[in-house]
């Protein structure tokens, strides 16, 4: 196949995926928050199958190619988490279901793709000592704030789905807080920054002066929301790994916010305060998230 013919063939794949993306984004198939994540996965899928396998049409995509994409490593060569693989698979299932509706394909190469099960056990809160270890681990050098800023925001209860939206203008360092915009699962709220976190954010703004209050706190440059979210999650995971905590299957990025919620409960003795601090709509959900047993009043991690 000549270069021009090959380019036209890949253009045909692009046109098909553009039709699918248009259907997904214009017919209320997705929430406003989900759209950039789904479109981001679709864009990466197009590049993956087009460049790696020379696929020229959705109908030519095979199960092996889908599985290769779902299990593909990140930019650092690290294997994807179970959550990332499941997000990719669910996105591709939505893609092929929509493509069938549009008459672009007849089958679905994702149907027999089996992935590891998610654990049903909640992430446990970090202990105070573990948080101290992670703070030290995040300080990889005195010129970088790549790990310290996401960790500081996580200590203020910001989840990895929320940190990409945080801007310089959301900080109120004089009052030791940051405005967290919330997500589909959490409410907007003020997050209380730790003393350590305030220091790291001050250092970040001093060493990397923002162009405006609208500048992102967690990543500079023109990157899509899905990439910013992946960056935040990766930064928290890397900090946990550097601190030697990833051997515990119950320690995950959510463990940091769970620690912050536990701090709120310990300071006030009130689960409703902890729930509001976490942006959670359910008291029961907040109790489960921080590992607190209503009946016995225990489940708190040791300091």
C-alpha cells in the first residue's frame, strides 16, 4: 500500500471514530465530566491500532488488538492498573455499541476480553506515620514539585478525579485551604491544607510562577483532562511506591483522602463533619470510606 493510500485508509478510520465521538458527545450519552475521559481513550485507541497494526476501519479491529490496547503500558513503561484497564474496556464497549448503531460494524471484539476483578475491599486509610513517610518520599529533590503538589492536595481530601480541575485561584494559602470543585461522586467544598501542604504549595508557586490564577496546580502545558487525571493518580501511586507501601493491597490512592477523613473524625468525633470534609453525600459511605465501624466506633488506623 502506497503512503498516500495508507494515509487515506487511516483517514477512513479517523472519520468513523469521529462519527462515534459526535454521537457520544451530542446525544447525552455521557455526562459532561465523562466526555473528555471517554474521548481521550478513543483518541489513544485510534493512534494505537492505526500506528501499531495499520488498522484502516473499525470493522477490521480484532480481539487481540483490543486486548493489546487495554493492557498497554503507560508512558513510563509501567503496566496499567486494573481500574485503568477496566476503563479502557468499558470505553471500547461503548464505542463499538455506538458504532453498531451507526452501521459501521456488526460485531464487538471486546465481548470476550476478561480482566482481573476489582477488589471488593475498600482502601484503608493511611496512618500518620505512613503519611510522614510519603511526605519524605515525595520530596524527590529540592527543585521538583511533581509529587509534592498532588500529595498536598490529596491531604486536603482532593481525589485524583478532582485535582486536575484545581487552579492557582482556588488556593487560599492565608487561610490554609483550597476550593475543591467536586465531581460526579463528591460535592464542592473547601479542603483544609496541612502545614506541610501549605509549605509545598508556596514553594511550588515561588519556584514556578503561574501565568495567571487560571493556571493548573498539578500540571503545566496543554494536556487533556484525562491526561491530567492520569498524571495526578500516577503521582500519588509513585509516592506510595517510593514510601514502600504498595506491597499492601489495601493501600491505594484513595487511602490518602481516607486518612484526611479520619483526621476530621478524630478532631471532632462527628462523622457528619468527616463526610462534609470529604465531599461525600452519605454518612454511611463516609464511614466505610475511612474504615469506621458505626456500632463499635473503631476501625481507626493507629498513628
